[in-house]
C-alpha cells in the first residue's frame, strides 16, 4: 500500500515499475541530468509560489508536491542503479548529523532570534 510505504518499499516499487514499464534504467549520467532538471522545476515552483516571481499563463498547474515526487523518483532510480540502500544511508546520515549538530543549531543566535 502506497500510504504506508517505507523508503525500502519505494525503492522496490520503482524498480518493479522500471522492469515492467520502463524497459531499463536510463544511464546514471542521464539520470543525474534528469535529477538536476527536476530540482530546477522545484526551484521554479518555489520562486513563483513563495518568491517574487509569478506564474506564467498556463504554468500554474505545476504543483510543488508533484515536482518533489519527480525528484524523489529520479533519486530512487539513482540509488537503485548504484546499489544504494536509502534506508540504511538515511539512518547513517541522521546519526552523523545528530552527532555533529546536536547543539550547533540550538546555540545559533541567528536561528533563535537573540542576535
């Protein structure tokens, strides 16, 4: 079920879809270029929705959720084709961030507004 999908489930779902409908993964370099393109589309929506730019005529149907999902899709493709278990990688990354930054942000005057 998609509602309760774990990261590992998402990696399997993408892999199954590629094998059934996608013929094969695009090359890693192609997917890296596509990831960059998709992140640019997120930036475009952000600049128009939260920044100073406005949507062009016919452009407002782009939703942030859909663009973020596109980024996630390609990121999962890259993880799958490079043998990266995102569940394990994310857990290790959270441990690293916690060890490194556990008091850094709490003591940042810029974040607490006590500058």
